[in-house]
C-alpha cells in the first residue's frame, strides 16, 4: 500500500498527530463519506506507528464525529466535517447550569427505560449503591455520598441498555462531580431526597416505566 504520509511525526502525542493527518485526508476527500478505512496493520505501516497510537487516533476522530466503528466490520468515514471538538472537551467548558440540565433530562429517560430493560444483576448493583448513598449521607461524608449517588444513576443508565445514553450520562456526571463537591456543604439534600430514590428503585424493580418516569422527574426537580 502506498504511504500517503511520508514526513516524520514530530509531536509528542503520536495519536494526535495521526488523528490530525487522518482528518486531513478525510476532509480533503482522500477518504470519501462512508468509505472504510484501511485495516489497523495497514494504518500502522502508513503512519509508521504502533497499534495503540492508531486505536487512540481512531477514538479521537470518533469523538470529533468524523469516524464510526462498526464492531466486526471496520472503521468508516461518518462525516467529512465533524464537530471539530471532542465531547469531553466541550463539556469541560460548559456552563454548570447547562450541563446539569442535560444530566437531569437524561436521568428521567434512563429511569423509564431501565424499568423496562433492567436485569436482576442491575437491581443488585442499584441496591448496593443506594445503600451506600444513604449510609454516607447519614454520616455526612459528602464526597463519598456524591460518588455513591453518581454510581447509582450510572447503574440505572447501564440498565437502560441504551449505550449512547449510558456513555453520555457517565461523561456528564463525571464532569459535574467536582462542581457538586463545591456547591454542597453537607449531605442534607441527599438525605432529604433518599425516599425519592428508594421509590425510583422500587418502580424499576416492579418494571413500571410510568412510575419510574414520575419518580425520576421528581428527583430531577422538573416536576413542581
């Protein structure tokens, strides 16, 4: 295969260099929309880097919206323009209120879907994290309580069986964790909302999506 990029890589991050060069090939039309990229070994030869650099470069371009990976089939060009910015980077500079609003909206939907798709294993994980949430709140251990709360909702997101919502919720929640630690001075609000979380969990156990939607909405603060 012809080595399209023969100049040496100069950046400290080989993955970023490969990602930028691949992006240049995509935006210039060298790789057309929908076209499958060469295999990993071919890309390794093309850019003279290791497998890990190629895989990281692909992840970068997936986040930029330029590539999509189909398990068992390969990597394909999803866009020739892309978003130009990784989601994680966008969330880092997001306003707290905007980011929190996204989290709250996601919690409502994942609660509803979890009530339909949850497994017994999901339920056991939810129970464990909710128990820890209560214990840490009672002991006024704020940081641990916040993490237990995030873990509880992350498990609900996993139980929704929607991988996009799961990953998006996990990413949003992680970016909000530090902000929560700064905004809350104690665990009072976690103690006060424990019964709502208990009710949400019970509705998911009962496989009642309508009730799960109601309780998740109350937790999010959308319902007045």
